[in-house]
C-alpha cells in the first residue's frame, strides 16, 4: 500500500530560475533546469550536504554539516501575486526571491505537507522539506529595484514564501511542464502544540 496519496492537484511551471553560486540571492530566469541528486549544478544551493543555519540553530551550532534538504525554492504565482499586492507592486519578480521554480495551480501552496512530492511526467521528483520562512534577503533585492517596497516583503510573505525541497529523482524540467502533487497518507500528529 503506497504511503503517498496522489491528489487531484497539478501545477504548471511558469518560471524557472538559476541562483548563481556567488553574489546575491537574485536568480536568473532560464527556460529549463537539469535537476540532479545534488540539485542544480553550479548553483548557490547545490549539494547533498550544507552548513547549518539559523533555521536549525536549536539543533546544531551554526556551520555544522547537515543534509541539504534546501536545494530548491519553489513558489506559486498565486502567493507571489498576494505578496505583490500587499507591498504595493503590480507584480513581484520571482528572481528577487531566489526562486528555482514557480508553479501555478495548487491552492495554499506554502502549506502543503512536508514530505509531499511534486512529480513531472518524466519521473523527476522533488520532495518537499517544509514551508520556507521569509527572510530579509529578498526584501533587499526588491528595494534595490523598487525603492520603498522592500521592507514590506518579510511580513507580507509570512505563510506565502513557498517551500524548500530536494531532488528525490533527477530529471529535466522546462517552462510549461506540469508537476503532480502527492501527499503523505497519514493523519496529523495529535500531540502538536503551538
């Protein structure tokens, strides 16, 4: 019995980006990405391992080598539009956010369950790590090109920043490809406290 349930949701890839290994977080728009087990070759978030950061500071000292489950930043057009409206822009360029993939068609995208899968027709599969919490870096990129709008990014992006993920099965993705959503077939943990 499979533990990942196929949903009725799929999403179209509307934007792809490559984040250079050096320099700012800003991504460069591309037509296709070759996703390997280490992510995207030559990119800032490439690798099977990474140095720990503030997101796991309650587990490890900063810089501890850990598994890289943040190879990709995946966002939705719907949530990008909501952020843009809240910060006073007509449109928010995904390059400012260091996006790898932008999808259209999955509601409440930033809250799909951890361990969900996004799978292309060619078998390329991304495993969802978790919701990507907003940080100040995209705000700086926005402010550089759209003065007066960058500081509003972080609060506007709460619950809308997309997800981070890692490549479970390699393959090529292109603009216009569709990714199918599979979610873990398990109940929510009954002992969670907020």
